[in-house]
């Protein structure tokens, strides 16, 4: 980590500290570390035959954060981060879901500025308590994530307690008061509880158990087995096996938002559905190959389907984001995928992923998708990403069983992105 002069640190902190002197700041803040991210991106989104023009956006994420120890107390730390998303008017022909460009296809990156993280933590004897606003990513972000792909991430206002005082065991419990979602001024007031535990019973194999009690929606209770098994110095097998049950919510509040469309009375929420996730892959001589199966099941004869409203959904079920809000049919989603990637070292990494989508109930074919991404490290701090997603819907699916796709049989998206990250200890 780079070192820079403390006097420069005080200049950077002057806007926050007001008239505080250098000595008083040094008494309050010790071992300060700053991080800066600048992420410009061009995005193209074309949803065919929906009556709208293709969306085109040039947006920039700028994030500036500070991590520091407080008052010289061991284990007492603070974290603050500000983030801005702007398009500068260069390329802004897109529907930002904030009332602008509604005649274009959606690119969910409206211009906005936000405090993305502001929290205090206290650690000691394997126990850490955290209060404030924080990004949270658990496991592969299927249930709880920061939606890091969008320019403005998702963050949580919470009080959390984590314990790692027993070897190979990590426990987390959190009460979430509010979720700040990616769109401008979009908040979800919620009294939800997160319980998560991981036990590593082999050096490369871990078992995770969780219960995500999302108020006015559902409980997600499940277990996840992940690991890798080295065959030799060049050959490695990776695996995932996961099951979860979506049940009626144990936490309801009449005055808070209901996350199930059309339901007014929390006592009437019925959300029973199953989730399965299996993956088997290998790394060999720079190649990364794998096959996956994920099922977000339907329940109650199409009355509902498994859904994860607090997830990083872009990373799931194809980068074209066709199924961000579920299938729209309540018949569930089956996703069979295969990927192949290659790590060329200093020349970058490339990966291609194929998805085949169908319903859980009724065996309807929703279509397929091919995704491809190439990452190239220009310098240690600066990276280039080229990425594309190409979804093709199945025209044979009856409109009555496929409302989400009836006007969008094909979706094409691609991105060109630079990502600069700088970290320094002051």
C-alpha cells in the first residue's frame, strides 16, 4: 500500500473536519487509509420489438472513501464512503428509471450522489460489532449482495454482530433497517434479519447455513456446500451444491412495504417455493471450465415463484438481465449453463457462458443466451473490460405463459469499461 505525507491527508480531510487542527485530527483518527475508484463505462442496450429505441449511456462512477482507527482505541474503526454517478450529457439516450429518456431502453444508472458507506465497528476477542451503512455480500450474492455491477451499488443500514473466535467457524447476525437500492432515491424500509454461518471442515471445503428473514416477503432458509479438490499441481475440481426453501415470512409489518405484488394483507402472503443450485468445474493449464444447474422453483400451481429481492441479480441468469424480476409468469425458472474461460496472464482473461432457460412448471422454453467478457490489466491500478450479452427468446412460447418476453424476443447488450482503483495509507 502506498504511503503519502500526513500533511496531505489533513488537507484531504479538511472539508470534513472543518476548523479542526492537525493535532486534534491525529488524536481522533489514526492509521487512516483512503481509496478512490473512477469507473467510466459505455453501455448499449437493445430490447428488440418493444417499440423503443436502443439505450446508449456513457456514465462514470466516482467513489472516495476513508477507513481509520478512532481515538487510538484498538479495534475501534470507522468507514466513510461517498459515491457519485454522472453521465456529463455526453451520451445519455437511455431510460434511467428516474423519469428521463423513457422512449429508450433501460440502463439503470441515473445520475446521483450518495453516502454509500458510513459505519463504526468495534472488534475484540473474535467478536466484531458494526453499526451504520455498509455494503454486504454473502457467498455468491444470490441472496444478499451489493449489486456492484450497476454504477451506484446497493447498501444496507444495519446493526450486525460477527464472530470468528472459533477456528474455521464464522457467524454473522444482522438486523437491517433500510436497504438503499441502485436507483435514485430508491429505498426499502424493512425490519429484516440476516443469519449466516460458515464452517470450513476441510482446508478447501466449507458448509454454509443461512436464514434470511425478509420482512413482508419471505424467509429463505438453506444450506450451501462449496469447495475445490486438487487432483495434481495442474488439475483442480470445483463444486457447489445448495438447497434453500422460501417460506411464508415470519416478520411482517402492516405499515411497511409489501414485496409481493397485489398483496395487501401481510397475513395473506404465501411464498413457499424451492431453490436448487449445482455447479461442477475444473481449472487446468489456464482454462476454467464448468457446468451449472439452478432452479428457482414455482409453488402453489403458479401462484408464486422463488425470488431473491436483495441479491446481486445481474450476476445470475444471464448478463442481459431478462430475468431480474423473475420470469413474470410465476412458473419458476430453470437455468442450465456452461462456461469456458482462459487466463492468459499478462494478456488478460476471457470467459464465455451459455444459458438455456425454461420454466419449472409447464416445461416452457424461455430461450437461451450467450455471454462473453474479456478483462485486460492495463496497469496495476487500471483495468479494461469488454463485455457482451445476447439473449434470444423462444417464439414458440405462448404469450399467455410468457408475458415478460411477449414484446422482447431478443435482447442485445454490450459494455466498454475502464476501472481505476487507488489505495493509500496516509
